[in-house]
């Protein structure tokens, strides 16, 4: 294989590659760059995501631009805003030593008139954009294609999957007879073959990785799930992983949002990304995930195209993808650059055959990942606690040891064991979920198909059952009971129609607390607690849990699920700890404001 110095690149491009530590081209780069540099030809490059396709077309394009002519000479079409932005940044990096080169980035989600003004003012040599926005700018006559010599379709299969076929055809119809079309794609479906036949002239075709090779450093697993236990198995996997940083793939946009919401309610830090997000929201989500403020990204296949996230530990397929190519794309996001990665597919019993065919086609081994949702026995918990803490028999802080010894001097052995049992070996949130699942199995609630089809909600994390229970209560007269309770508002804790000294609640807030309470389901070992902190204070589930634990000393294992609203929140608290809630929050404040936490009156 030739290195970059031997494939004909100009010094300005070679210099950038050296600075970035690139010496040898990838397979698609070595197959594409020499052809595109030497010939004026239509071209098809077939390679998987993450193989360096941007450099494969970007470097020849930059070298072929005539910077002396201030006209648009190259158009690059990408399926998503994220990929358009990423490609634009890559080209700018590659071209930083090319004097006079001009480029613009256009995509939806930002004002079109601002982009039009920049194009008219700067007359860029290259425009990178999404098909819809390019069509919009063509209609406004902001983009002129008569001098365009290169039309590049990046991730062409994805653009067609997203419904951009008509837009692409319209753009290609503007192409002059001597313009070249370069098409890069991971797959070559019939729809693309038809487009090639109509709009391309005797293209050179280079294909690599046609075997859908998967990164060697990935361990592949599958686990059996059903609608009843799917979410519980997901949380089990997350809890078992050490510092999980991963992507969960869903088939539908709506699933991404619901699953992320359910994960956050369960105490995890998750973000959802799909094609419906505005550009600003998308960038916010990606920024949080890159910085690991959220360690879980729930994504659709299309929205994840173009995302380049390093050091992912896990890829979880919440449903098997339709094609082996998609499995390769998804799984290939982990196990990069010599790092190990884990791919886990959730499947039904009927999908075992598909998994075996996938093993054969991709030449990988996919093992079963067994998930035991039964909570540990008391003996197992004690054994684990001693295994984790048994060596800590020598006090590391003599002062604390002396103070503790003085306090415990009159305690009996039984009282000391009760203290350890209650504070160190109580039920964790995961165990409570397992217990709830076991209870649902035993009292027959798992067979939702005989109950009017509540499975769809349960499949999105099990939260729908709470809403169903709420409706059942209403059918038995719950609405009238709620109305009666409104007359005796539980906000009226001090006879003044408000919660203690917090004056920031409206009538609407008071009604919403009741609605929230009705929709939430308390575990028998937990008590619901009201706290006068909400998302208007900048808190979500995870941040609020951290705040409470840090300022009160309450173990996170003793804190249950949250319902965070604008000015207030409700959360579960272990009943033993809840008895001391007034004392625990006595001196807690937030930016000078007294924090009020009370046992909810409707417990």
C-alpha cells in the first residue's frame, strides 16, 4: 500500500496529514484518491462508516479547486446536519494551508437568509450542505450551479432512506454535461443503482469492506427480552457495567425520546437524538454527551450517522436492526483505535435464527448475555458487603474513630447490626425494580396482552403502567376524590395557602403536584417527599439526587425515583430515613433560599 506521500497530493495537503499523524491511507482512500486526482470521471466509492470516506473525496476535491475563480465549483450533499457540519470542519482542517480557498456550510434548523447572504458575499468554492437546504437556496438563486464541476453524494444510501431522492435528482439535473458526480455509500440498494444509471456516465467503482467486517476488538452478545422485562434488563446491564459510556439504538424516533425519559426517571443520565431535533437542541445533546454530562445517548440510526464519538464502551441494540450493514454501522462505533468495546442486542425468541445468520455473514461470534433479574438473597448481600469492606478493620481517621466509639459505647450488638443492616445493606434502586418485576409476575400483571394491549407503553420502559393505573383509579371515582383533596390543599401546611416559607407556587403548580402524585407509583419501602426545587433551578433527576445526597449525607441507595417539575419535585425516600427528613434538611439552602423538604401529605 502506498503512503500519502506517494499518491499525488500537493505539499499543502501533505503537510496537514503529517501534522495529524496520518501516514498510510485507508483502503477506500488508497482506492479513491489516485483515481480522482488523475481522471475527470464519475465515481462510486463503497465503504463502511468510519473508514475515512471524507478524506477519500475531500482531499482530491480540494486539490482540484481553481482558487483563482471565485465561483462555486463543488457541492457536497450529506444526509444530516451533524454530518454536514462534521464534513465541513474536516475540509476546513484539510484545506487550512490552501491560500484563497472558500467554503460554506448550509443546513436546516438555522435561518436560511443568513446563509444566503454569506454565500452571495463570499462566493465559496465549495458548499457542504443537506439536500433540503441546498434546494431552498437554489430556489432563492443564492446558489448557482452552472460552474459546479463536482457533485459529491456522501452517505448516499442514508439520503435515500431519509426520503431525499427527489431533492438529489433535482440537484443533479442542474449539473452541466462536463460535471462529475462522486457517490460514496456504505451500501448499494436498487434505488441507488437506478440513479447511477440515469445520472452518471460510466463511473469508476471502488468497493472495500464488502464483507461488512466488524471491528475486531468488540465482544458481541445478545440477550432475550420481552415487553415486560425489556427496560429492567437494560438497567441491569447499565448497572453491571463499569463506567458505561454508550449508545442505545432504537428503530423509531418516538422510542428514543421515551426511553431517554424513562432512563432519566430511573436515575440515569441519558439524552435522546433523532431527526426531529432542532439544530440547537441537537448540538446541545451532543455537547452533553461528548462531555459525559450524559453517559447514555439514545439514538435512531439516521440521526447517529455522522456522529464521531470517541471511547464508547457499549453499543446496545434495543431492537435488532433490519440489515447486517446497520448492525455493522452501529457496533462499529465502539472498539475503535485499539480500545475494547461491547455490543449487546436485545432479541425475542423468534430472532435467534437471524442472530445465527448474522454471525455467519459477519464472521463473528455472538454469545448469550444472561441477565438474572432476581434480587440477591440476604446471605449474598452480606457476603458481598464483607468482600468489599472486610479488610477495612483499621481506622483511617483516628479522630472519627474516637468520636464514633464514644457514641456507640452504650449500643448493644443487636443495635449495631441493625444500624449496619439499615444503612449499608438496605434495598438498592435496582433491587426494588427487581422486586417490583417479581411481584408483577406473581400477581399476573405481566400478561398485558389479555388486558387490552398495554404492551406498547410497557415496551417503552414500563412507565405506561403507572398511567394505566391512574386511569383505573379515575374510573372508580378517583376524580371526585382528587377534587375533594383540592379543597384541603396539601400546600396549606401553615394555614397561609403555601408550603412553609416558599412563596413561588401558583395555583397551577398546586394542581400539577396532585396530578404528578396521581401518576407516580410509590414503592412500599419508600415514602414520597416534596422538595421546593425544580428544573427552573437548573436541576434534573441526577443533579437533584447529587444535591440531596451531598447536602444531607443521605446515601443514594436510600433515594428513589424523581418527578422533577418547574418549581418543585417529588422523590422517594427510604421510610426509615424519611422519619428524619426535617432534621436532615434543616440547614440546607440553595443560593440563600431555604430548602423545604416534607413528607408528602398523601402518603
